[in-house]
């Protein structure tokens, strides 16, 4: 048995008993039977991986966001929405187009939050959609490693013609997702003339969601899309660097 792994799990189980409480290093060390130095080193790793949040110098610890993410906990979705709403609303007010926040759960794209525009003609999207059809979902699955992508295809198959007409083979799917990952942006134009852009929402370099702009093709121009792309990237940067750290307790030790 690897004792340090057992101690790490002991710490997580201890903190999760009262997620809102602040635990001191001394309390954690006493519970696990570790000396303070060893306990501090374990805590440092857990904080860096966002399993634990450190509340500041000479302050304590509490459970972080990562346990909620890996268990697909609904509380994580609520916290994610809280982190993203302000910059998304600000972007919507500036460009007057729909801005959406999506996650992938159970191999489907789920809408977490959507702003409203005042245009008479608006783009719309459904609360749940295929991961291949939704631009925000394409952005998320572009972060999948080969094994995870192979499992996705095993579970749901390759894209249907109505979902992603350009993709016929697994090789084409990998290449398309690789381009999205490299550009850190996905672009879509569907059969209903809805144009969309999407960029990643990340925690420590891992894509956990995607934020996107949806608009009807009648308002599309290359010049407009260049502006929207820049503003969408700014929005995502604010979410990643400020919103998530403030609302999801993503911290640096």
C-alpha cells in the first residue's frame, strides 16, 4: 500500500464532512496522524490540483472544486454558472447577440446558461444536443485524449450527416478536433443558417466547459466575426482568470 495516497484520501474525506468549514493544518495533521511538514506537502499537491482550496496565508483549508467535477455533481454546474454569468452578460450587452455556456455530460451537450439579445431575428439552440452538432461541445471534446475520444465514438458512433456533414471517418474527426484544439476556437454554420463561435473554459489547463456566441447568418460578415472572436476570447480569459478563481475556489498555493 502507498501510504501517502491513503493519507490524501483521508484528508479529502475529512474535509468533505463539512465543505463550508475552514480546517487548520494542525487539525488535518492530527486527524491523519501526520507531522506538520508531511501534511503540508500533501496539502500543497491537493491545492495545486484543485481538490483542496487554501484560503490564504495563516488561514485554513476546505474541499475544492475538483471532487465536484469528477463526480459530475450538480453543485459544480451551479458554481460554474455563477462564475460565468457576469462576463457573459457583459458581452451580450456589448454585441447584442446570444452568448451560451455549455458542458458535456453523458456524451451530450447541455446548456448551462444563455443570455438574451434584443434583435427581432435571433439564433436559438436547444437545452440538450449532440456533442458533434453543437459548436460549444466540439470545443470541449477537442480536449479529449485519444482513448477518451475512442470511447466516445464507441458509445455514440461517428457524426451523422445532420450533425457534422464534413466528418465521415475517425481520422477526419481527429483531424477536425485537432484543428479546433490548436486554434482554441470552434466555428460552426448549420443547416438553419445559425453561425456560432466557441472557446474553452478551463481549470488549470483542462477544458471543463465552453462559452460561445450564436447569431443568424444574416448578420454574419468576416469583419464582424473577427471582432466577436476577439471579444469572446476576452470573455473566456476573464472567466478563466477571475471568475473561476473567485467562484470555484481555483487557487494557487
